[in-house]
């Protein structure tokens, strides 16, 4: 249905046109010279978006990302 398609396209462009709250030219942050060891662990993570509480995104997610690895 074309009216639904127009609505979807309008919402996508609204997201694209939204101004980021992060200023990419701001240099006030800290830059680490080196990251040593370690890993990232998510243990028993559950998540739902506040606007869609009926849709479970993660339920009891456990994930380990080892040091030096890239995960996509």
C-alpha cells in the first residue's frame, strides 16, 4: 500500500536527518594510548526497548569477546 510506503520512507528520512547529540569534532575526551588485555563479558543479559515491551530483543544472553578479536 502506497500510503504505508510513504509513511515508512518519511520515518527513515526523519532518522537520517536527525542531528546527533554527539559532536564528532569535540576533542575533550580521553584517548587511550594502549589497551592491555582483558575481555568483554555479557552475562545473563535481557533487553526490551521501552517503546516495545512486548518484543524481547535479548533473553539471558551470555557472550564473551576475547581481547584482540573483532565481532560483527
